[in-house]
C-alpha cells in the first residue's frame, strides 16, 4: 500500500521533474483504466515464486520495489492505457526473476505485443535504488526492446509523450532513452529524456560495488563477503591509483549488480558506466567491467579498448578472464588473460597473443604424450600463476609454451620490469613452483640448479629457495651446490634431505583398526616421497586422525599445493596405501564434501591420461582439464589405460553419454538414414569412446543432437556438435567445440576438433572441403586431416599456419609412421532400444563398431 501522502507527492515530483515517467502532458485520455483489485496484486511476491532477483532478497527491498511497480501501474492506467489483468501462470501471479530483473506479466487490456507465443505486457523493476523507478513495457516499444534488451537495459519509467508530438513515444531505460516514431525505434545511449523535451544524464547508481545477484558458480558458494570485498578493493585501486592510467581512472558507478557471466560460468562480472568508460562490448553501451574468477582472489578490471576488443574476440571463449591490471612495458601496454594476452602498440593496435600460463603447443601435447603428459603441468602452472598475481604482483607475460626437458616442465615469463620469471615442475607427480628474482637468474643458467624442490622461504633473516642441485640464497644472491637449506632451521643439509615437522604422522585420538606406529611410519614415508618428487610438504594443519575407525587422514598447510597451499594424505584401510589429494583435485574434493562427503577416500595417486589429470576415489573420480577446471564423476573409476569401470560391479563400462549419436529433429536427418538410428549411434559412440580412451574428453552434446549439415537430398551424412571438452576450438558459438561426422555407409565416424576444427572453419568448412574421411594425425611436427574435398595441413599444429590442398589426400610416406601405441580394441554393439553392451565377437543383426587405430596414425 501507499505509505503517506508526502511520499506520494515526493515520488510524483521526482517522476515529473527528473524521470519523465509518464505524468507529463500527453494526448487526451479516453478513459481511466485504474483497477483497485488489480492494483492490490501489483508488485506482490507470492509463495509460488521460485526465484527473485538479488535486489529483492530482503523484505525492505521487496516493499520498495512493490511500491515502484504500483506507481508505474497507477500512472499508466490513469494515463489512459488498459493494462488488463495480471497473468497467473501455474497459479503464480507475483513478481518473478527474469534476466536479473523483477518482472510481472499482464494480459488482455490494450496489449498488442505478440512475443514468445502470447500477447502481453510487463511491469519491470531493475533496481531497488531510490532514484530508479519501475516501468511498464508495452506494445511497440516492448517488441523493439525484445531485440535490444542488453543494449537498452531495463525501463526506468513508463512510455510518455511530449506536447504536440502525439505520434511520437518516448521511454527511458537504464542505458539511455528510445524514441519511437512510425514504428522505428531510435536509441540514444547515455542520455535521458525529460517530460519537457530536455535531455540529461541517465541515473547510474543502481547497485553497490560488489552487490551480488545470488546466482553463483560452485567456486563461489558461501564466499559472498570475500567476492564483494574483491570488487570493492579493485574499484578503489582503479579510481585512486595509477594502476590503469596516470592520475587514476574514473570508474563511474555500478550500473548492475555483480552477476555470473553466462553461459561459461567462469567469472562474476559487474558493469560500471559513466566516468572515463569508453568500452562498448557487444553493442551494449559504453561501460567498464570488473571481473573475479576465484572467490578467494582479487578482481581485475577490463576497460576501454581492451574491453571492446575482448568482446570482438568472443570474450571468455577466445581470450579468457583478466589475470592482471593493464600495464606498460617497452613503450607498449599489456593485459594478461587466462587464455592469451593483449599487446597494444603505440598506434593503438591490440594484438591478441594466444599464450598463457600452462599453455602447451599442439605438437607437444599429442606428439610427446606417448612418453610424457602435460596434464598436471597445464593445471598446476595456471593455478600457481593465479596465486602469484592474486597477491597484487604481476608474474608477467609468457615467452613460450611449456617446455619439457631433463625431467622437468618449465615456462619462462617476462615481468613488467623486464626481468625473467619461471614456472617449473619436477616430473608429472611434482608441484609447480614460481622462481623469481635472484633465484630466477641462477635457474636461467642451463644445467645450473636443476628443478626447484620447494618454494621461496625465509629463515634466519634471509630468503632461500631449494633446487635439485643446491640452494639459492636470494638475499645474498649466491648459489651453493649439493646442499639444501632446511626450512625453519637456518642450517644446511645434504642435497635431497628434508626435515619433517614433528607432528607428521602423529596420531591423535583412537587408532581404530590401525596401529599408531605403523601409521606414523607410512605417513612419514609418504611425505618423504612427495618431497622427493618435488612436492614441498612441511607443516601439518592438525594431528593425524582416524575417521569412523577405518580411514586415516592428515591435512597439511604451507605446502606447494596450488590449492591455496593445502593438501591431505589419506589411507582408506589397513591394506590401502597412503595417497595424496592435492592441487585442483583437492579443491574439488573439498567442494564435494571432502572427508564428510560422498566421494570417499582416494584409491590411488593422481595420474595423467592424455591432457587431463585424474584421481580415483571410493565413489568416483575427479578430473582436471587443461584450463584448470575440475569435475567429479560419480559411480565410475578410470585407469591409466583409459578403461572405465563401474564402482559397484567393478566391470568395464561404456562411459559415453547416452545423448551421443542420438537423432535430433528427424526432418534434419537424410531420408535414407532415418531408419538407421542404431547404426549411427554405434558409430558416434565408438568415436567418442576412442577419444576418451586416449584421455581426451570430447565434451557435452549440444541440444541439436545428430542432424544434417543442410537440408539437401545429396548430403547423405550427419554430424553432431559437442562443447566444453578438451578441444581448443571456439566455433559455432560453442566453447571448446568439436564435431563428429558420419557419412551413410561408412564403417567409422570421424571427429574434427582443436586447431584442426578452427582451421577447417577458417578455410571454408563444409562448403570448401566437405566432411572428414579420416581422423587428424601428426606427421613430423605438422597436423593433418583428410576430407572428401582435400586435406588441411596445420604447420606446427597451429590453425594460424594452416594450408588447404584441394582434391588430394595426404598419405604418410612410411606405412609404419604414427601407428605406435594403438589403443586396446573396444567392441560395443547397439542393441534394441539403443542400449550399448560389450561384445565378444562380431556377426549379429546389430551394428558392430571395431576400433584399432593409433593415436597418431590414419583412421
């Protein structure tokens, strides 16, 4: 209800003089359509509502929003527009959340907007801020808004007319105002139309800095305060320091709350308008952005030309999220992202360089994976890089891809001051360490130090870092060979020796099924083994304890784990080994409930398969992909050979999602193939399984499922698109996309992904080359794939160096080349209603797909 007459007068005054909300002169009204019974329900929040926008989460805000919406309804109906009745979908007539706005729908009355299979109108509130009213959105303007809602934003006030212009409608939005004449909508960004025809600035103080909208990814659950503080700290730094430009940068005001960037769900972003902001992503209007991608980290800005360029390059899909402030070096400016970096020259051209912490060349990723996997290095390098930058420092831009030599992974970086920094990891089981300053100088001398075996630390008033071949006294700028400095002791020890904390392996409480001394012996041995592999494990965060009498656990802090310096050692039973849960797998393990969740204890160490890192647990497995994203799969384990087994039965299973190979729209299936669902599904599933066996996750099927490329009778083949897998291609509006193709009558389906898919799209795709007739393979350092119209060669495995040869097929000169390490044979038969089973032999009415193809060879 209305509060007081004073409040009414104040609101009307603001609407008249500033907001132009529809109370100014307009054409003569035919009638007053105000309905008290409808008015009572306007702005109400009902029990049936499933979600509300963040700004309506508390009772006071809901009351304020309801009053705004009732004001909009009263002004609209008393002004001569029939709003009809409140729509009641499923018994719910209240305000609901839609695109982070509070929306209430109306039908009947004078509504003519026929959108989304119904004729209707809205009252919309986009903020609880006192200076931002709600607005009715109806008829022609609603139709135009439906195509421009991101650019215009939500309405702030109703439509209105200016004296003498009865054929012209105006309406203000949070990003500007629209003028509708002869059904043509003209939008005036960053400007506000008053009822008397004068213009002003759009009110922008919609939300507080760091105000969240309630829709958060898994990494942000329960960390609202730290995320809000990250935004506040970044906004303060941008405005008051030289971090972005000399003399500070006017970030303007928060024009929206901090919300989850869909569909990637990788960052929480907040928009700012006004001030010095000139960036215009996707045509949404001038703005700046702050982004945070880790709930325990800092927020980084994305502003000006960098924001515009970022959007042109498909944002998170091609560039990633920011990992640094923009900074100057050598007369040019840089900004670092999770998938690349920007380099802006003196003329303002922004070069997009696809290098990042943990980046592995396509050649090394597949050519060397027979002998060494880059999976752990890719994940750990990015985590270590982020942790370093989150301190407020800047590790620098990468000079090259991750290199592997002498049993260690290394990547070099150039810091803003021109100095060299390094990320390094000893072997696949080791952890990644940063090497900076004087330690980096010695590390950069070939063969001098070996791999780092610990992080930089302080003891005895000096800073040190230990390496395989000795230690560096960073303070004194000196290297001592064949010795190591003991942490916390300030004394030397023979190279390779470690001093364990006194609490390592010490049991507290009952031993359950274990023997206390035997436990200590095993846990001490496990810590020593980790240290020998290059995992600095120093201080327990608590005593060793036994859970439910059968699982022994000890957690450690001040370690080299990328999971905020924490890891755990777990022994699941008297006969089980002691296994470490660390790095990104540890972070995901805790998210799934950790020791108290349903994942259970680890049943083995972390291991690499293809480009991913895996660890098996009693109830499933956790994997980490090459961009450092972890996921838990319940009910399955996977071996180092790529064999998947059921947790309960221990039998080998088919891990391929059931939607792989399923028909979509039947009208988009070639007529001769419509009766061959089992054949098509078996072929697609077999190709998907082949990739999984090699440690490559193809991704999730999109909603279109199997379909024809184009509805033409001559195209007797089908394809299916997948996203969010291990592919590096970002095409067809999909992140990490790949495609599987099958031509009618072919025994095998073939996949196109990564740099090859990017190259295929760039050279003309289907129209130029058609479908694949074999899988991609390396010959020498170059990547090849044959298509029915020719072949593509990606020099050094990169799409940027792709060449197209039409009407020819590429054959490897040596018949044996690339045929090594063929995966084991998988026989899967499509039975009845699409159920897949293992088959011992071929020869039934069902379609049988037999795989026996080398990773590097022809298909």
